[in-house]
């Protein structure tokens, strides 16, 4: 008894879009304890789609489809599935009514294109789509095989999943034994260095420990399949404690904790506030702080000082220092951090200035050279030189600058 | 003769990461004209991986693998492929040397874990990884089947693809007849409304026209397979012209044009500058402008006025207006836009203030209510009320606020 995810869409084969739907569904299946071993992407082509369904229906008992439910002629998922199982389509009047109502609410009229969205195979149940005009279906075409279809638009798919699919799957007995996992997250250490330190834990079988690397971050996932969360926690805790002791300050959080959340929590606990002065990140550091709902408790704002005139007029950076050291320098990073802290009256000031590339690098100041400034509540200011260059592109350099600035602030708050 | 992409990694099945690798490779295959009909994801499990390779090797002549080349025990891709084709592994001394050199350059020592990365099946060629320690391979285990492996780290994979895989595929004769495509991009109109307007074009066969929708944007892809780009352009131009005439101002750009690039280009052409005053977007609008290399020509910076004190002290928003109308209002959006334009001395000022949620909404000011302010070069200021709420989450509301602010500036620049 396992599930498979089949994503339909020529746009996925052409690389026009990133497939975030499959990640969402994968996570959800894992949390319900539904085993899931394969994901397949196929284009809007009935013959190849039928082949994929043939293979998957022999391996799995639940098939989740995304995409191909829209109003346009290349949307073929429903009719292809129906054909494969030799079942005629029938028009569902309640779908027509629902679509007409949605168009009317926006002051528009339903187009003829939308009519095909009301066709489902005989015997299928409507999987309602409250956020859009493309409903899905829940259908058992043969014994021991359940098909669920979702549109490709992520927000619509997610809501349909949560409101209808999850309750349905739970009613079928899923979600009783669950895969629990805890992800421990690290910064400032590489994957193989961390792996070498905790190598002895990779042989554990219950729970298991496995490493993952991504840009600027390493993770260790602890995983167990148990009947209750309490049992899982009892397995996780001693392993997690050992790992945290080994990693020290390089450990920053677990599961969905982002570095921005972790820093925000520390600021809130200390009843402190922060402001930002951004050059190379251009607003991205502020955007990262404010991703977190409720960040207005500790994040007051800042200055995007992309142009040197703004560095001088709003942050008090000295023109002679800009001339002598350049905008990308320890001195300017420090003046920016102190300037924004004073101007906005926050406890901390955090700044970024660097060369994000691809142009603008020199021999002494290559692309990827970034200075981060931190002004602390006592008015002391420090800066950190980072070299993110080498092989990295503009967006990675900016992203690493933002995350590293947050991580440096975290370390400062913890060990001042 | 077609290619398939097989991504190996339990982290993909667990939904820990988004699979951006497959999008990159899909786009690259399309541009080389290599047909590609299936993508499969499978976990770090040798039996299931072998099953996937069995199926794929019957359908395709090129198999591209990502993931499972790392130093840890769950990295099994190379040895599983070798086993399936009954070929022993052999240690490549040049890989050991390369890994040792890379560790030495960072002042570290190679760990024993890394030694397995030097094992390749007999007869395979090294696919060098200049950016990391996990090399891939190019291998023809049987006639008419080429296997290429890449690590899962996107930056390493991309560089290996560009530097070694593409030249290899071209040497095999690929890249002669190519699928050309042009993507036309629209804002301010829904998918079915646009589809209804250009319905007659969906029956074309050469080129073809197909619609795609994403958050806040609709796209039409025009596609043709020809021997030369000139032939493709001759097919595309009349269709694109007709569509643009139908869509008017809702058309904003094509292919990789982002709304930030399009606006930046207009500003540069007009020799005008812009600054931003951000509340609900918290820096994201500035980050969007500065995603573009060279944006310092027209983007000077701005003020992140997340806290009302910053709105008053740095942007001159009046405290009595904050009290009377609230921070989320036409009045405050206008004062913010005008304030930042004047403070920084730019031609245009652009502001955002709204309720991104999930908390903070009221009956009269629900989550998703956003005001965008635009101050023009003559000092005239306007604001636009947007309601992005309904079903959208915080990050979508912020993203739509940023894109819509840019799009409104685009329309103002074009029709003032």
C-alpha cells in the first residue's frame, strides 16, 4: 500500500516552471505515514500519460495527479484516465453551477472553454476546488486503486488537499502509524566536516540519522516510524542532544526554523529591536526579517542604501571614507550599521555592502566579497569579511549575505 | 532517441527540498532539441532505482541522473548503476588527487568518507566537478544507451552540465534541429479571459500557441521546431504581433523578462531614477529591483518603514494622518511615495503599505488589503487599492504587492 505522485504538464518537461506541487504532496504523504517511492512527470500527451498510469497502478494503490485539469484543449488528464479505464465521461451540473457562480462573483461570464471542466468519469466523486474553477476527483476505477486529481495551480491544489483529500485519506485508515522526523539545522560548517563529527550516528536504525546539504546550510534528519509522537520524541531527544553538544554554536534550529525566525525569537526574548542598512542585498535582508509574521515586534525597518549618495545622506557614511576605502569595505559596513541603528533608534544595526556581480569585481575586491556590519546595543560596532565568490551567481551571493548577516547577529546575541 | 531525467534522493520523496535541478535540465534539453518525455524521482534505494533505470533505458537513449554521488553511506547512485549492468567499480586515482587538492586549498584534510566518490564503473569517463568533491560520469554500459551522472547540489550540477555535458552532447550530433519557443507574458488579465481573446490561435500547428498561468501572471508560449532560429522567428513574429495588439498594456514582456527588468529598462531609456518606501513588503520591492545586475543606474535605494515611527521620522508621514486613516490607507501610501522621492531625490517614488497577514486583518481592512503609492517626476502622487486576500498566504500577498507595484509603475511610465 503506497502512493505515487504523477505530475502532468508539458511546461514541466520544457522546464518553464519549478515543480513545487510535488514537494508539498511528498511532505504531506510523509506526515500521514503513507509510503511513497516514486514521482513521475509526463507531458500533456495521452499515450505517454496512459503508459505512466499503467506502470504506477501496478506499484501503488493511491495515485495523486496534478495538472491538466484546466479549460484549455491541452488539458487532458481527466479524459485520459477515464479512457484508460474504459469509462465514459459525464457532465456534472453542480460543477457548471459552481463555475458560473465564481465568474458571476467577479462580474464576468463563464466561457465555453470552462464547460469541459465539468466532465468527470462515471462513478467519480467531485473533489471540490473552492479557490478556482478546476475541480478534481476521487475515483476508484478498479478495486485497490484510488485516483485523486488536483489542478496544477499550487494554492488551489493545497487547499483541496487539506480540505477534502486529507479527511478522505484519514477515513480510509491512513495517518495511524506515522513517520516522524526532526531536522537539525547548522550553519558555518561543511557537510563532510559535520558528517565526520557525527559519523557514529549514521549506523543507527531507530531512529536513523542522515545528512543533507544546501547553500550555506547543512542538515541532519532524524527519522522514526512510530504509533505516537511521544514515542518518536523519546527516540529523538537523546540523539538530538548529543548532536547539539557536538555542533555547539553551528547548530541554529530545527525543522522549519529559519535563521530569520531564530534571530527574531532571540530579539523578542531579549526585548531588543533591529534595523538594517542594505547595499548589495538591496532590501533582501529586510524582506527576510519580515517574512515572519509578527516581526514588527522587533524589526523596525531600515535604509536601502544602494547608491552612495543614500549611504551618506541617510546613514551618515563619510564621503572621505567612501573615497579612501570604497563602498565595499569594513569601514563603510561599520558606519552603515551604526548609522541605521542611531537613525532608527533600535538596539542593533545590521548592514551589508558587497559585490554581488556578475560585473564590478576587481583583483583586490572580487565578485563575492561582502562586508557585514553589526552595531550592538552598547554602540560597539564590528564587521565581518565574507568571500562568497568562486563559482557563485549574483542571487546566491545575495542570499548568502542575507543568511550570514542573520547568523552573525544570532551568534553575537548568544555570546556577547 | 530521447533523454530521461532520473533524480535520486529520499529527501525529494520526503519533500525536504524543491527539485530545481530537473527544471534546469529540462530547459537545457529543450534548447538542445533533445526530446524528453519523462522525469522520475526515486529514493536512495538500490532495488527501486534499478527498476526505474530498467523502465527508462527501454524508452530513452540518454539517462541523466542527479543526486546520490556524495560521500555518505546513503549515496548509492554510481554503485547501483554499475551493479545493474554487471560492471565492477574501480578507484580513479585522479579523483582522489582532485579531492585531496580541494580539501588542501581550504586548509582541511580529506575525510575517509570521500574515498568512495572516486569509484566509477570500469569503462566510464569522469565528468569533472570543478565546484565540488563529487564527480559524475559519462558511460555507455550497452550500445545506444548513454548515462550521465551529476551531484544533487545545483551549482555544481549546472557547471558540470555547461562545461562537459553540453560539449559532449553536441559532439554526438545534438543541437542541430532545435525546439525554439517564445513566451509572451501578461499581467492584469486572467488565464481564461486571455484565452478567450486569442482562442483562434490555439488551433495553429506551426507554430503552436499554449497558455500557462502562475500567481499574478499569465503566459502564452509560441513553439516551433526548425533548423534555424531565423526560420523560427519568421514563424513567431506575425503571431506575436497579433497577440500583442489584442492584449494591449496587459502584455509586459517576453521569455525571461521579469517585470523588474522591464521597468528597469524603461527607467534607463528615460534616464529616470526610482526609490522605494516599503511597509508590508519589508524590503522585498528593493530586493526585486536589485535582483537585476546594473540596477544601480536607476535604483538608488529606499526606506523600509515597517514601524510607524520610521514612516514619520524618515518619510515625513503625518502622525495625525496615521491616527485618522491608519497606516494602511491611500493617504499614507501617497505620503510614503512622495516622502521617499523627495528624501532621496529620485524621479519616481514607489510605496507599499498593507496587511500581509495572517494576523492583523479587520472587517474594514482585511488581510490582503494593500495600497501602492506612485509619486511621478512632476511631484504628482497617486495610489492604488489592491485586494489580494481571499485565499492567499502572507508570502503570496507580499509577492503580488511587489509585482503589482512594479507593473503599475510600468503602466504609468508608458501612458503618462
